[in-house]
C-alpha cells in the first residue's frame, strides 16, 4: 500500500460514500455543541420534524455567554434566552449537556479533552472555528457553520472535499520562557494568516514532540489563525498518558487495545505532503502582536514596524490601519507598550499548565497600579484543580480577579470587556478590531508574558525573569 | 434554499484584506436565536460612529454604494470565527455575491449554504473591479450556470466552483434531504464499525 500521511489515514477511515465529481461523505465521530452557533440548527430540525441521529456522539456545553462572576445571574436577557434555548434543545433532542450547574462545564475545547471525549483518530466537529484544538490528540477536528451543524445533527455526516496536507516542521529546542504560544505566533508571523487555507496542517519536529498535551492544544488551537481548518499532531506516549483514566476514554483492557490502534496513527515513511514548511525553534523569542491580525507580531526584543517595511501595497495599507487602531507609533520598543488590562484565559491558554506557568511569574509579586488583571480558568475542573494546588491564591494575593470558567474576555460576549483605547495583554487567539470590546487594543501573548505584563504594567522579556527564577 | 442562477446588480467595493467575521457581524449581535434580521448589524463597528449615526467614511455608507448587491473585497475575506451569522448578515443586507481573490474556508462554505455566492477571481480582476466600483452606476452580471462574471463594457472573468455545490445552488436544494438518500450507506458504515 502506498504510504500515507496521518491526515489521509483518518480521512480514509471515515469515508461513508465516495463518487467522482462529488465531495466525500464523511462520518463524524464526535459533535460538540455550544449555545451561540446551535439554536438555528435545532430550529431547522424542528421545522422539518427531524431527529438528532446520534445523540450519543453529541455533547453540549455553554461557554460563550456565561458570566464569570455570579454565573447564575445573567442580566442580559438575550444571552439568557440563548442558554435557555440550548437547555430546551438538548432536553428535547436527548443531547447530553454540561450546563452551568455541572462540574464539567467549561469552554468546549477545554472540556472535550478533559473528559476524554477527544481521542486519536476521531473526526470531531463543532460550530466553532477553534475546534482545531482537538487535533492535538491526532484527531481530525475542524470548525463548521450552523448549516453544517444542522447537517451533522441530522445525518452524523458532512460532505467534504479531501483537504490538501501540509507538514509544519518545528526543529531545534525552545529557550526557557519561550512557550507553545510563541511557536504558533511565530509560525503565523512568518507564513501569514492564510497560508493554511485549504490545508490540514500536521505539526512535527523535535519541539513539538517535547510539548505537553496542553501545549500541543495551544498550537493546534491557532491553526485556524493560519487559515487552516484543522491542524494535528500524531499521538504518542504523552497523548496516551493524558487520556488514561479520563471519564469517556476507554477503560482497562479496552484502553490498551485502543492504544495499539492509536499507535498506527502516524505519517508513513515516504508519504508525501502537498506542502512542507519549516521553522527553527531556537530562533523563536517570546512574541507579542502589535496589530489587528495574529500575523502582525514582533519578538519581545523587537520594535513596532514601520508600514513602509512591508512588501505589498495591501500589506502597507493593512499595517497603517492596524497601527492607527492600536494607537501605536512605528519604531517603539515592544517593551515600551503600556498595558491597562490582562486576560489570562480562553481555549488557547486557560488549562492548568498555563495557569501554573503564569503563577510562577506572579508568585510573591503584585499587579502594577492601574492594571486590571483577570484569570478565567477554561473549565470548572481547571478552576477546582488550581484552587487545590494553591495557584488561585497566588493570583488572588497578587491582585488578580479569579473567575468562574467561560470564554469571557476572549470575545466579550459576557460583561467582561476591554474599554475603547485601552491595551490588553491577552492569552487568547484573536486580536481583531473590537474583539475584546469596541475600540479595545489586544496584544496576543503567552500566559507567562501576560503575567509579567500584569506585574510590570508593560511588556517584559520573560526570558530574563526565568533566569532569575532558575538561579 | 433560494436558487442562484443569474444575477445582475450594483457593485460595492471594500478594499481591505483579511476582513474577519468579527467585523462582518460583531459578537454583541450573535445572541439572537433566529437566522434573520442580521442585516441591520452588518459591519456595525465600521458602519456606525460611537453615537450611533452612520460613519460617512465607511465604504458601504457612501451614496454611490446604496442598493449594491455584489460586494468586492480583498484577500482572505471572512477569516476568523465560524459564525454563519456573517453570511446571514451579508445576505440579509441585500448582497447576493461576494467577489475576492481568496476566502477563508469556513466562511466560503457557509456562504454556499445560504445562496450567497462567493466568487474567487484573479487579483488583477479584483483590482479592476474595486476601481470600477467607485462609480455610482457600475453593475456586474453573474451567471452561475456559465461560471462567469461580466459587465456591459467588455469585462469578463470566469470562476471555479465545485460542481456538487453548483448543482445545489442552481436547484436551491436542501442538502440534508439529499443526504438522506444516502442513509443506507450511513447505516452500513455504522454497522461495520460497531
Ligand atoms: S475561548 Fe474564545 S476562541 Fe475559544 S471558543 Fe471561546 S470565544 Fe471562541
């Protein structure tokens, strides 16, 4: 048999029907649902008298709208309606739901892995572009629109064209203080916000192999910021160890059998990708965005660029508009950018290891005067664990607000927003105009970089802090 | 779904790259549980000033763009969030087609599901159309059947579209109904795997 990439292996396993001139009909193993992109899909089913074909392969939670303080008092009536609608829909169609009362509630991309629902080799979809996160387990996971949500609910399948494959090889080693977030920001900075369009990315290389599951999720999470609907990492012992004992993972003998099967999920020797790109991990610095796309970033020891430095007219214009929106002058040092808000959270960086990393920097220090800093754990389970480990207390003692889980300031659909004109160091994934609030100025960074910005009131190179901490 | 066969209409230009779906329809308007009524919020943060009055500098607010049904934009249009509210808002505002050199994948698919035709044209054609769109009366015709975009002054440009999607659009078919025809295959697949 011809050698195959892991992407092709998973794809071929899931083709229900194939005919020339048509997309493949692909089977979906896991469908995750949240309150914002599903109401119209359930309504569509209802209008046509259709059922959910496999409620047992569907799992819902609420995350986007939920308040992270006083979560049961939702003042926004429209938001409340949306959550009530999800409860009603799940009840009516028999879909399991982790609601606000559930200890399992959290951001959909945090709880899927946490509960062991996310497993190697699965096809996973959700009406959310950051579904790519689940690719960290060697699953083929991608975001879909509401019409596709309805299609999957009704048929458990999707018509999909076979994607092109791209290897993103990250070699070398990362310096202390350089994180998975910096890796993915550096990749997007180097190759652009649309280099992945039409492709599924496979991340490979020494740097990737050494990452924890949480860090791998951070990388895959932001594949969509490179235009790729999906990004994945072949499973290995790190993956299997993470999954063992999780609620929905296979148990006992069945787990060992599953591991044997999962081990086959790798790219065969000699398999050919449609495109290969490479980045040297040794050269990656802590990275901060200065503009309004995730590609508009600089290393922390760099400066805000001049628009004239860009090659094309479109890029120059985009940089100009971005700098205007961000209120930044070309040529200033990244470390001179003052910060008024800090958000540690989102499906990119709100897992326990992210919070530990940030807490290491914060421990024994105080949030700078004039800075408002928030920690929003990705799930109620993460929250509980952080409280048990004493991490929560470190943040609270330093002057951070410690919240309940949800999407929160990542997109500000709940009351957590950044006021116009103010700068926020955010561990989330999108620095688009208005993302964190109208006129809000977002800088994407790693959890350690966000923590340091909270303490100093401006960006600092965490590599220098790590040297202190280690000695 | 409403069929899309041929459409002639006025062209509006939005000469920006990487227009994301957060811009097309900001999050505060995602809380509705219907598919309709999003047009009033299209490009909200660009379209309106903080006091709620229309921003005269925003492209779509220019008088010459009033009543436009075809939008021309730059690279990577519709990137970011998967929200289908973006094509819903564009369609509800009155657009039938969006022309750009490239689109983000999820957005592109979402448009097709809503009879809003996303058309990829070569960069130089888009540059030309953005220029023409500055005129108040500039119109284009889009024939999905022929897969071609043309004006009355000799411009013509062909585009690609997946034949399966094209069929669905021309006929205005409901995709789920169609997939149910393949249910025996789905059942067989589930049996074989369990
Ligand atoms: S945390 Fe942000 S990016 Fe992630 S699912 Fe929530 S809103 Fe989307």
